[in-house]
C-alpha cells in the first residue's frame, strides 16, 4: 500500500472496563478495552480501525 493512499491521522473512541482483585501483597488486574475508529484510514476504500485488547497483570505495592 502506498503511503499516499493512507491517512496520516486515525481518530477513534476508546471504551474499557477493568477490575482489581486483592491477592496476597498485590492485586490481580484484568482490563478489557475496545477501540472504534471514527475516521477512514484508507483514502480510496474507506476502512475504519477496530481493536479489542485484553490485559492481565499483577500489581505489586511500592513503598509504604
């Protein structure tokens, strides 16, 4: 794909929800997000971006 066929800026809306569960000294984290493109990223065909992200992590306390 030629760089002239693609828009340089992609504007979108991000929505998400997350939860933290206390486990031992830290917390287990779960986060789900969805990104909906509001602008066309390809000039000729007009496709919009859509993304779903799932994050799983463990947070440790730092300091007191």
